[in-house]
């Protein structure tokens, strides 16, 4: 698989929820950087080595039209990050 896309929403209790489109993968994070780490871990746990997507995309689905937060830890890359 080449890539997987997650729809990201703000959780009512704070933080973010992420649900993979077309796959049974769901995770949560306290903040944007935590969510990216949790999504990557969830993908690595869900797929075996041959099926692991090379790219993870996070799509912010904000009902209020607010943009997704920018990364705050430059060492963690961008919203589309390769696994490898």
C-alpha cells in the first residue's frame, strides 16, 4: 500500500481523534504532535511489513473551518510523513 489517509477531528474532551479512511484504524492524541506519533504507531501495529503504507496523511476535518495546527516539533516532520 502506498499511503493511508486519516480524518482528524477535535475531540470533545480535548485533543484530537484520527480515523483511517477505508481501514479499521482509530487513535487519539492529546495534542497535534502526540496525535502524529499515535497515528504512526497505530499504522505500524495494524499492518504487516509488506502492507505498511509508505505515507501517512492527516486530513483535518474541522467543522468550524479552523486550520489544522502547524507542527511544533520540527524533528517530527509534516502532516504527510514517510514511514521508513
